[in-house]
C-alpha cells in the first residue's frame, strides 16, 4: 500500500490480499486522506484475493471523497469485474481502465 502523488494524481498500490471494508477505509484514509476531487490511480497488479466487501468499501470511500476520476491499471480480471459491479451499484461513473499511452508512461 502506498501513496505517491505525480501528475496531480493519488496512486494507490493495492496489496496482495484485501479483505475487509475496514481495510478499504484505512487504505483510502492513508492515501487520499481528506482530499476532495482527486484523480485516483489504482494499481492492482499484485492482488491475489480481494473480497467484495473490500471492493465495495473502496468504491464507497472514493465516492465519499468525490474522486474526480479513477483510473484502474492492470489488475486481475476478477478484481476488475468486481470493481465494475461495485461502481455500477454505487453509481460511480467516473472510472476507466488505463489507456495504452498511460501504460507506456509507467
């Protein structure tokens, strides 16, 4: 887990195992903090297991902070599917997968 701010974005590196809503709250508090309207870049490449509870909590926390945009970088297909379902459930419209140009800039 960690935060790096570049390109006016908050980068969140998701850990291998993410399991609870409380973990999502702590992760967002430690990275996004109280910032409102931030661009958030999620890196889930290392995720091995993510519970629906964590993903729903993550979406809720980012929505509470009115993230301006959420960019999801390569992540396991199951995580992407769960994130997409949670985003739809919570009507979080401002998220997308990273573009080829963004991936090339890494």
